[in-house]
């Protein structure tokens, strides 16, 4: 199995947990971020643009090429880029793993995902959205262990908190009033 981890931290963390699960079941798994496979701490500095650097490294590209299964844990917008970089993937079994936060998928997401053999998604809500366009959709809960926040992440959170001030979460709820988000999501 070759697992393509996202540059987005929560998706990458969930992917790392899935890799551990697959390995514990006896599967040989390599991925596009080899230092992470060696147990080094992920500090959130990896970026989306780096997700496909493995294609430029002959050894890592060979690992992807010899794999029977490719798991692409990434936003659908990146699926076309993956096939552009590695056109031989058309011959592989591809699982697309991704969450979705709406009841419908935009057409721009459906087209690139058509190359996937199967879709894994973290909830029944997401599964229902994907079933509108795809037949093979499996629920695999999003397992994320909380990483220790970096100083930069803490500073950002403090800045958001300061801007919210006394209004607190009601600012976020009122921002979604036109969509009835408070009622739908928070039970308000």
C-alpha cells in the first residue's frame, strides 16, 4: 500500500493513524512523507505543495509504482494533479479518503474522484453525500490524535479569541444565521 498523506494537518494526522492501523494488520505501507513514518514529530509545517515531492524521488516513486493499492487522503482538487504527475496511476486501484461538510458534492469534486475505485469517508453524513455520485463509499471514522500545538498555532488562536472578545461564540453563530447554522449545528 502506498499512502499519500495530505499537507493539511488534521487529514495528515488521521492518515498517520490509519497507516498505523494498516501496519498493525500486517500490511506493508509506505507513504509520501518518509520522515513521518520513522516516528518524527509532525509540527504542522508540511504544506500542500510538498505532498507530491515523492514523485521526484526515484526511490519513493518506485514504492508508489510497485504498490497494489494507493490511498489518496486529500482534497479532490488535488486528484487531477496526482494523475498528471504519475499517469501510470490509471492502472492502479485508488482509494480516495476525504471528509465532506455539505449534503451535496460540487461537480468540480465529482469529476476528479471518478478515477477512484472506492471512497472512504469519516461519517454516515459524508457517505450519503458521496452516494449521490458514487457506488462504492465506505465509512471509516476520522481518527485524529491531538498534536501539541505549536507556538504559532497558539498565537493564532489567541488572536481569534481576542477578536471575538465578549461576543464569544455568538459571533460565529450569527454569521451563519442566514443558513440556520445555529439551529442545525448547535441545537440553538
